[in-house]
């Protein structure tokens, strides 16, 4: 089970901030979340949305293990 | 020093503490960002961070600045949570031997914090709430340093 975190506007699209999900890769996780909520799937695939695995940015796919933390990060806006 | 806080802070006090006891630093530059009221459209600004990751990413940005501008020191304080109009959101201070490096490092840090540090901003006003997207200028500002 991976822990999934959503930030910023993604939270409002999904209606949740954090959940557990059974997926072995990031691609499988995206497919799972999309199948449950097509709007969220689309929002996660939007340009500028980055993925952090265990608090490090990853590009493309990566394997997940029990206890992995996957965060979807929409475009950042600080200052 | 990198601090995220959900409490209001006093930029003057931060500057005084930062500048104290330096013998080789010739220049300290600071920037303070304030929350705008936007003519009443923003009653509260809500800032979200990713605890742990946000501090680490700011640390990475700070390391780039330290090396690139040969800084003696730097300090970044950033608010999270709910912020009222007129309250400071961000304070950046840089210390260097000479002014140009201090000014440029401050400018660089703010450009990177605007669009490359993990924060998300939501504006709450009389007409509801909306997430603030980074502007094209914010990306262009950060790209100046590439």
C-alpha cells in the first residue's frame, strides 16, 4: 500500500488530501486513481504537475513498495 | 537559517538578528513580501506547504545561492497557513562581502521561491476561494538565472 498525497488545487478536484492505494508503480497508481475519478486522473496528467516519491521528484514511472509516499504537486507558487 | 512558520513575524527583528555580530560581511540585503488585499478581493491568503519536502527544496535553492553568489550567510522565513492582508509572507536576507552579490542573491532567491519552492496559495475573498496559479512572468523571472 502506498500513501498518496495531493496538494493545492488537486485536493479540491479529488475531495481528499491523503489516502492509501494498492499499486506497484506510479503508472498503475495513476490508472487506479483515474478509473475511480476521471476528473482527478485528468488533473494529475495536466502539464506542470510533478510527482514526488518519498519526497524526491521523479520523472516518468517508478516502482512503489509498501510504505512508499507518492505526492502529486501542481504548479508551485510561493513568496 | 530556513524557517517555515504559521505565526506572524517581524521582518525588522529578523534583520537585526541577522546583521548582528558580523565582522567580515560588508553587505546585507533583504526582501520582505507582504500579502496584498487586492482591493478587498483577498480577505485571507492560505499558504500550503509539504512538510519536510518544502524545507528540503528551499535548502537546495539556498545551497545554490550560497555557492553561486559566494554568500557569507542567508536567512529565509516563509509563512504557511492563513495570512491577513498587510502581513509579511516571506523574508529573505543575504550577507556577502560586497553589495552586488547580496542584492543579486536576494533577487535570485525570491525568483526561485516564487515558482520553484513547494508552496500553494489560495485566496479567500467575498466571492469565494480560488487557487493562485504562478504567472508566466514568475517562470520567466526564474529562467533569467539559468
